């Protein structure tokens, strides 16, 4: 593995993410970590639980495909989510 010369720098919400994963939305399981952001390749509705415990369904068209959007979510629900291939970052 290459050496990371930026390892000792502070990680903030503006810093590039260190981890990425494609996830499968679930009505039963929380995400393994609180995410810092997400991306979707095509438009679609997405239902999530945020860090404050609020459950929100955002209709298709609110999030632009192909961009990483800031988010502090703990769960992405299968029910009411039709966005596919969701990439999460942290």
C-alpha cells in the first residue's frame, strides 16, 4: 500500500472521503457507519434516516446524478427508494 503523506492532516467534511462502498438499501439494517455523502448514477427517489433520527423521502429529481452530495445518514431504506447503485462515502 502506498504511503499517505496527508495522513496526519485533519479530516473535515470538506476533505475527500477515505472510504467508498456501493450499498443495498434495507428496511431492517442501518448503514455500517454514518456516511459523509452519497452519489447516484441516475435520478431516483431515496428514503433515508438522518443523524438526527428524521425519516425523509426525497422525490426523484432533487439530487443530481453523478455528484457526491453531502449527507449525514444512518440508514437508506429499501421501501420508497428507487435510486439504484447508491455509492456512499465516509
